[in-house]
C-alpha cells in the first residue's frame, strides 16, 4: 500500500503531507492494502488544463479522478482487489493467495488530482478549515476510482455520499466538523456558478476509465 504524492509548490507541503497520511489510512479503511494511489495537489491553472484537455470543459474544478484499473466492479461486489476471497469472509489463517499478494508490486489504483486553489475557496464558503475540505475531496475522488458514480441514479448518489460521510468521520474523528453542505457534489467549484456533475467524454491516455468531476 503506497500513496505517491505530487505537489505543485512548496507552499502546500504541510497540507500535502497531512493529506498523504490520510490517504494511506483511507486505503487501509477501504481494504486496498495491495494498491497504490497517485495523489496530485495542483492549482486552478493546471486543473483547468486537464479539465479542458480530457473533458472538453474549459474551466477549473475541485477534483478529477483518473481510474487505472478494471477491478472496480469486483470491489463494489465485495471483493478485494487482487484477492481470491470475498472481503468479508473469515479465514483460519494466512492464505496462499495473501502470501502471493504480499510479494507482488502494488496495483495502480489511479490518480486523484485536487485543485488547492478551489479547495481553499470552498473551505471559506463552507466555513471549514482547508484540511477538512481537502479530505472531503480526497474521499470523493478515491470513491470515483472504485466505481462509485453519483451521476448514475439518485439511489447511487445517496449511497456514495453516505459512504463519503462515513469515511470522513472515521478519518477526522467523530467530533470533527464536517462540510455543512451535503452532498458535496452540489458545491460550486469556481466563482459563484454551480457545477453539476457531468460524464467524461474523453480519456487520459495513461489512465483508462472515466474522469469524474464534482
């Protein structure tokens, strides 16, 4: 289990290191011990370019997800990526499959790209600290990598947002202040104009799968 961190500027190193530790804990909570996550903290200019190049939307946004693996449906059915038994099954001891998994290199889960500029504006608008907002975006982006999709149906949106809130409470602590506006996808991303969820129209060459935006 590993989290590869890329930070656009040293000004965000403090925030980025905290978020990297939370990303490691998040992967453990999601039973993704055999996976590697790429976490990128960038500015509005970079995220706007990615949004334009791969989704055809010439505007900044808060988080983009680039899935790299095809096990998302298996994960949603309750199977651990790379494992040979259901995630909720009980075993008497270490299995040969587990031992083999420990010797394999991490499986690339995908990339989560967060705009720190937009996250800061959102944190101010919501009355929460920047760390809380970045945590919410990390969770949202990671769940998209696993196949959660709030665009699919109202029921799926409720399921995804409930899972986000559950994970946020575990990461931050039961007494932590969460985003007061939920579901988070209703949050404006840039300026004052709202940004409803839309489906990806283009693909990132190195990351097969849809790009999701909040």
